[in-house]
């Protein structure tokens, strides 16, 4: 699927839209004959999958060959990466270990995924690895000659010991990447090469369904479908987290 960048003319002022067109033209020339791979741990659910669905469509619409690969893994692997995800947010999660056994599970799972990707990724390609689940692919993909960038969407403004434990687990896998992209400067790990680090805020599609204006009748219908009273106001829904879909909606908005 591809979406034309011309869609943004309606929501951007003329100078910014002209800048977008210039960047898109430059990207089309720079990546001619190359593939821009995005590698993540899931094709649906969560902020990364939602952003990629839009961003890849616009990238393809701009004339860049952008593709998306999703890694496979066992339940122990995904339990481990969920643990890492929680720790990077400063939370204990399941309180499980991050030891040698967990490192072997992580490395072995990603080794298998790297072998499959090696059949598709070429030396001139660019690979964007999203979040901790994919970081262990950096070294094997770099060995193919590809340019590898690790994109970390999560972090903590004030890291605690739990977050540092996760960093210590992942840091040996990070050195192989050519560059790092974080959503906030506070999320950048201590010890990473700052000359290879860039801050890019999350790309949220202003034209996606969840960012469209909802009139009062539509809001009332949604609340009815969620078994809430139509007397609920938008201000009240936004200020507290009731049980049911209103809570889910707020969580989804935070993760984009």
C-alpha cells in the first residue's frame, strides 16, 4: 500500500509542505535502487506497528522502496523482551532474571531470524531495527554489508536501577549498529556514541482515523457501544480512566 505525500498539503502550511516535498525528492534519489527495511516484533498492536503502517505507506508513496519484516520467536523469547521493555520503563515487570540463560535465548532466537533476513537484505540496503526485541540483529545484518540503524521508541526520563539492568543486558548488542535514533534525549543510553545518535520524535499520522474530528453524535455512539452513559463528557473521559474501552483508548493514545 502507498499513500501520496500530497495528502499533507491540507494540514501543513505552505513553507513546511514545500520542505516535505524537498525531503521526499531527496530521499527518492538517495535510496534509488535500495530497500529500506523496517524490522519489528509485531505487525499489529502497539505504537510501533501503528506508526509503521502509516509511515511505510507514505514512504512508498514518495517513491522509496520501503518494506516491513516481523521477527518470529518463542514464548520464552517474548517473555524476556517484555521483561526488557518493562525494565526500560523503570518497572520490574515479572521480576524475572536477565542472566546468561536469558542472553542465550535472546541471541539464539535472533540468530534464526537473521538467517531468514539474510536471504532478502542486500549489502546496499538500509535496515531500521525497532526497539529491544530486534537489537540483536544489528551484528549479523551489518556483516551482510547493510547499513543498520537501531530505533528505540521507549525509555525513561530519569533512569533507575531496573532500566540500567536492561541497558547492561542489551549494550553488547548495540555496538554493531551504524546509528541510533531515540524519541527523547533523556532516553539515550549512557555510553553510546553521541556522534552516531539522533533524536527524532514519534511520527504520528495526522490523517489517521484516530486523529480525525469526532462530532458529538459520533462520540455518543462510541460511548453507547462501550456501555457508557452518553452523559459522559469528553472532558471527563479525558480526565479519568474508566474501566472498559475508554481506558483502552487512553492507553493506545499514550503508546503512539
